[in-house]
């Protein structure tokens, strides 16, 4: 790869974005799975103020937030994989274009010599 090529930057940017997205997905998944245990005393005040029906509401709300976190983490995993694939395809495209230029110059040299 040529260091002066503008697509080299885009390849590194795609791989960097894929890594950052993967790291964010892992953090989101960890925080979504530990969400219910992190609520602690703040929910006790809410349930004491509103009575027994609030426990059902709070349970449904925490489950919904956990599932949304897991869903978004899964979507972020998919985006990370797609960004990695896009970086790989960009790199392959750049290599193929360099090979094409090399073949065209060799063909032009062969045409001149014959």
C-alpha cells in the first residue's frame, strides 16, 4: 500500500471505528446485564412511595431496559462486523487497483516493444 494514498486513511478509520464500536457494544452489554443490580436503594424509595403495584411496574421497566440494552449491544456488534468487512473490502479494492495499474504499465511496455 502506498502511504500517500487517500484510501489508506479510510481503511484505518474503518478499522478504528469497528474497534470503538465493538468496545462500546461490550460495555453496553455488561451494563445492560448488570442494570437491575445497580439500581439498589433508589428503587426501594420508589416502591415504598407508590405501594405494591409499583413493584410490578418497576420489574417490567427494568426488564425492558435490560432487553433494550442487549438489543442495542447486538446491533452494535453487527455494525462493528460490517465496519470491519468494509475496511477489508476497501483494502482489497486498493490492492486490486494497484495491480491493475501495474498490469496496464506492463501491457503498455509490451505494446511499445512489439
